[in-house]
């Protein structure tokens, strides 16, 4: 009796059990072109993994063998389905920084406006490790062994299941760079809040940040508004100078970068779909504007 084609071919004994709606590694470029901070985790795992584990790990990641993947404060938890009936439990983690160490790091970072500016738009600053090094700690794994790898499959670690999770982690960090700080024990949103508070104190002072309202008689006498229209908005600038200012660098999809990865599942990443829609709308708007300007001319 022939097998029913609708039921599909039977699974090979040496192949893993397929996962319905599994979490897949979706980068078209593979591991090429990963951001430096995401590549650091790939290197930390691959440097200790056998060639077979690396090859099979990528196959597992591409075919969606991960039944779940979560990055909480300080640890990555995942379930990866292999040949066994139950998925294997995989954990990746880095040592946490203490509260005191995080306070020191934030204070050092607050001296440079670039760190807050980049992180607010979801970008990882190139020199992000400098404030950590100044405090005697590090953000990325300093040695491969610093990244703790766990899996209950019984194979030599890092196994193919852990390697697959490492690839998914690298892809997650590329989309949501702020998640990197959670691996050291502090959520990225909390870091931004503390960084903004520290910058406020450093730039204006505690007493300046919480001043009592002054009485009208105590306030400095300011010139009338009509006398300072030309340089009201920027000291040392005339209003006419704004026409000659260079255009600011365009940050693509700044809001999407700030929001990070979507918690919703699905066949296609929601962030990527929204980015495509945004690009299409932007192109159409530019085309419409040029058409109107050409008609008016």
C-alpha cells in the first residue's frame, strides 16, 4: 500500500523532528556583514565548537528548529528540537555586572553625548566598550569561555543546538542592539533612563536640575524679543545662516530601531515589513513632491 502524499515522507532516523512555526535565522547574507558586537558572540561560540557542530548548527537555525527563544535580563533561554521527542534546553549567559559597576559605567558614559544619541536611535556606538574598560569591566565576552553555554543534549559543548541559538542571538542583536546590555544584567531601556538622568545632573548640576521658581523681581532683565529675533534660536547664528547649514545625516528607520524587535511571531519579521512599507511611502512622497514642483515650475 503506497503512502499518502498528503502525509509527507517519513522522517529519516538521523534527521531532527521538524518544528512547526519554528524560529528561523533569516539573514540572506548568512554570517557575513554582522555588526561587530553581534559577531563577537558568534566568534565566542564557533571558536570552541567542532566543524560538524557549526555546520549542523547553521542547518538547525535556517530550518527553524528553535521552538522558543527569549533574551531576558542576563540570559538567553531557548528550546531546540533535535531527534529526541522533547526539545533540548539551551542557555547562553554572561556574568552580570554589579549595581556599583553599572553606576560607574553610566557615569563615565554620561560624559560623552554620542553614547546617548546613538543608543536613542537604536545604534551601537563604535566606542561603547571604552567606558566599560575605564571601569575595569567589559561589555562583550573578553574570552570565549566567558560566554557560558549550557544544553542538556549530552553532546560536547558547544553542541549544534547551542551554536544554532548563538546564530539566532547574533541576528537578534543586529535588530535590537540594546538587548546586548541585558546580557550583562541591565535592560537597555533602564540604561537609557539612567544615562539621561546622569547627563542632566552632569550638564546642569543637581541644584540647577531642581531649582525653586524665582520671583519676577529676582529674574535677570532680558532684552525684548523684538531685539533678538535674528539670533534667538541659536547663539551666534543669524536666521539667514540656516539656509547655508549642511543637511543632517539621515538615520533610516530611526523609530523602528528604537523600538527594537517585535514580540509578535509570524513567517516574516514585523520590523522588516514595516521598514519596507516606510521606504515605499517615502519614495512615493518624494516622487509626488518632485512632480508637483515640476508642474509649478
